[in-house]
C-alpha cells in the first residue's frame, strides 16, 4: 500500500473517532468519495491497525443506529391525520 494512502486511512480513522463523524461528513472533510472512505475504514484500516478499526466501527454503528431511530420516528409520524 502506498504511503499516502496509509496516511489518509489513519487520518480518516482518527477524525471519525475523535469527532464522531459520519462517512459522508468525513468524505466531505477530506475531499474524497464516500466509497473511498468506506473502503479505507472497512478494509485498509483493518490491515493497518485492527484496534483502531474496531473503534471506528463502533462510531459508525452508533451513527447508523441514530439514523435508523430518526428514520423510524419520521416514518411513524408520516401519514397520521391530526
């Protein structure tokens, strides 16, 4: 793996764990695609630093749970007549 890719992977991982950022916001911050962020943190990071990969996974799972709860709230109130 090229050095600059490894650096980006570690920077992305640190950013996500320190800020609780989503894949989308990390992609915007680092000016890369969401696909690149996803591949970096789910595949490349696992090879570079498995411990940090586990931390990032926890943050992303928390973000997903929040998104799912928000979606459920919106859907449950949608279509109700007042």
